[in-house]
């Protein structure tokens, strides 16, 4: 094996070893020594390949989300595809990444940990992975909502859709306890949830691209500033 191949092999072993450890313990409680011992590489390897532990962690987080996107890419649509179909396809991809077999378990755990307990790597996660998905979903909603819909309202709807999907990733144990194993298997897999969330969302928007139901404001409400009375 050439020197370059040997170096690449060592770097890859560090990355593969670090991922599950970071996912289990988090950035703060993971030590470089533990990673290097498990990867069977020199203790200086992390500094050599990644500059420091932060550099290694950032690369591991990037690898996690890139792996999920590679296995379940964002759908591509023909120009004439109805927006309702795009929304359903997008929700299917999102749920498949969250609940399906795509990716290694540590990838899901690491990304969820980073969302719940953000580190310096969260900005890269948002810009490289979450924001592009955010923009795609906003574009789909722009086809379903009136042109006069305020940006903040459209963004709130994006978060509402993602939140529906994310709950089944964050609290599957709660769902299981509430509905039981049989209903969980029959009604809370990826496809039943794709149908439910897409239909629920379209109904809220006014099915078939008709916009928001009557009586629902399409402009963002102005924030209210609470006035405090001066003490007498």
C-alpha cells in the first residue's frame, strides 16, 4: 500500500470511528484519545488530518447529512408537475430520511443531537443541509399560496410541516405508548404519515392550490409590544 493510500485509510478510520462516539456522547464529552484508540491510529492523527477536535467534528457532521442526502436526494420534478405532488414527494423524502432505513443510526442521532444541543457545527449544518431544503419547500408553498402571502407566514408553514414530520423522529416512544404496537405498525409508517401530513397541510392551505381558507390572514401580524405601567 502506498503512503497516500495509508494516510487516506487512517483518515477514513478516524472519521468512521468518530461518528458513532460523537453521536453517543456529544462533542464535549468525546475525547480525541478515545477516538484514536478505537481507530487504532496515532494520537496526533486528529490534529494532522483535521487540525483539531472541532475540525473533526465539523467534518463528521457534514458527512452525516451528505450521506442522508445521497441516499434520499431531494426530488427533481418536471416543470408541469402539480405543486400538490411536489409537496407530497418532498414530505416523503423528509420522512424517509427521518424514519426510514437511509443512513446509519449514528447519523440520525448525531444530527438530532446537533439540533437539540447546537455546537459550532450547527451553522454549517443549517447552511449546507437545512437551508437548501427550506428553500425548496418555500418554493413549493409559493405555488400553493396567494402571491400576497407574507414571507413570515410562508416560513411559519414550512416549520409547521417540518415539525409534523420531526415529531415522529424525536418522540417515537411516546407515539408507541399512546397508540400501541399494532396501530404504530399499521398507521404510523412512512407512507401513512406521508398521506396524512400532505393531506392535512393541503386542507389547511385550501386544497388543490386554492390558497388559505377564508378568514385566515395571509399577511404577517404585527408584533405587539407590552406596555408596562410605571409604578406609583
